[in-house]
């Protein structure tokens, strides 16, 4: 009996690096032996299998520390940035609750920061959610004014996951130091994109993850400053791994992958930024002349890997559904199923219509010029088609 031949649908062009990066093949190669031959538990201290795994874990810890200018003893393994955020925020707030119960953050933070802070509110803490300017940046003086005698902790994202702006963490950290306030920074979107040196940057806690930096999903780390010493209340209890801060058997293969990913990120930081900036400029040039296109976030204080655009006079759902050849998003991947407009774009005072009619276009190490050209042509054609149906460009 004859069988019908099926033609595989080509995969769309991947422009959602902000959601996750592909795992670099070099990272995969580094991980594979630890899934098979080298299967020991790094907590097993009585035989060679465990010693071997333990050495690999510590080598990866050194690689992560090197990328951010930290001491190896300041790196605590977690399952990713969300767990790191929870450990940092809840752990610090609970440790310092007798000194004060006021916390400060920005309205544009990732929900992995906002939701733990809302939970702390339910525990009796008070949280100030600060406005940002239309460019997505917080005014350092407004930040300073928000700090009170009972403020114990502030949390500010280094690179915003939706609009790519870079907050002035050095200035904000200096203000926190003056006032005796701990500063937590979510750097999930920053590693491999901006230089980080915690020997000079006044940051006390920093959340990291592998899968935004060409490493595997399910592994991350929390930087916990030793000088001056930051103490946290553990949020997971069990075997006492990671000096009691994060119990649980360490995933050697994932840790090795994160270490290798961060090593490569350090080696390729400067050259990668130059190449990505060229791709960004090429994308924008491909959309040049298309009316009613608004860049969300500061024009220059941003990473080149992220272009977040609103298209006036376009139905956002129709725009996204009409681009099946492109894999991109309308905001954070964590809330892609939500029908609510992006809380980040609303904080920038974008209307609901513009917030809905936005695309986060993010690219990286494996994006090609040809893909950028095809993507800009597809977006231009779809926006033009939708506006023709609607009768023109609406006012922004």
C-alpha cells in the first residue's frame, strides 16, 4: 500500500534569544561525559567517582566567578535565575527583618522578582515599586528618595528582559552603600552582553542563569558577597549542600555546561557585541521608512541583542500570528499566554493598543545577516498589509 509523502515544514527563523538561547555545541560537548562515564555524585567524598565530579563542579564555579569578577566562594548553585531571585530576596529580607521591613524595586522588574516581593508583602514587609521614565530607566535621585531608615534591601535588574535597557547599577549601588541597604541585581539577561566586575561594582547579591548565555536550562547561580559579608536565610533544606544555603544533589552535567557557557561568554564578549550591533542596525535599516514604529526603551543605554518595537495602527495578535516564519515574542516568554499588556511597556506609559502591538525581537550568536534581512522584510510586509486593511496608521 502506497503511503503519502509528507513534506516537513521549515522551522521559523529564531529571533527569541531573550526567551532562551540555543545551547552552544561546545557546551553540549563539555556536558556529555558527565551524563555517562562520569556519573558520580559530587557530594560523595569517599571515592574517586565523587572526587572527580566534585572537581568538575568547582572548576565550573571558578568559570562562573571569572565572568563576573567574583570570588569562587561567592557562587552558590541554584536551578536558575528564578530560584536565585527567591533565595536572594526572601533570604535577605528574612535575615534582616529585625532591622527593617522596607524593600524597594522597579515596576519593570521580571516577575521572578516582583512575585517574591509580593509574597514578602504578605509576610508583613512593605515594598515600594518605583516608576521608571519613558525610556525605561530609573532616576537615581528618585531611587535615593525612596530609601528610608527602615529600608533593608533593593532589587534592580541590570538588563531588562523585555526592552533591553541597562540600568545604572553602579550609581544605584553606591546610593545603597551610603544608606546601608543591600542591593540585589537580576543579571539573567546581562551575562555575555555587558562586562560585569563585582570587585568594583557595589552589588551584594546577583542572580545568574545558564540558558540566556548559550548554556543548558535548569541551572543557575546566586552571587553572595563575602566582604562585607551577606547572610541569607536558606529557602531549601535537606542535605546542606552549598554551605547550607541550597540543599539538593548538584547536577554535575548542567553545572559543567554553565561553566563552559560562561567561559565562552567571557572570551567572545567584545567581538560578539560588535557583531550583534551590526545585526541590530541591519534590522532597523530594513524597517526604515515604515511609519508609526516606536522603539521601546532608551535608544543607546541598551544591549544590541534586543529590539522592542511598537507598531501603531496594527492589531498585535494579528501581527504576531501573521508571522509564522519568525519565532519571536510580544514580551516576556514567562507571560506569552497572557492577554494582558506588558507591565513593562505600561510602565513606559505606552497605551494598551501600542503595548499589545509590540514585538520583542532578540537575536544572538547564531543569527545570520540573511535571517535578519528576511525577518525585516516579513515584518514590513505584514505591518503594511494590516494597516492597509485598517485604513492607515493610527496615532500613537
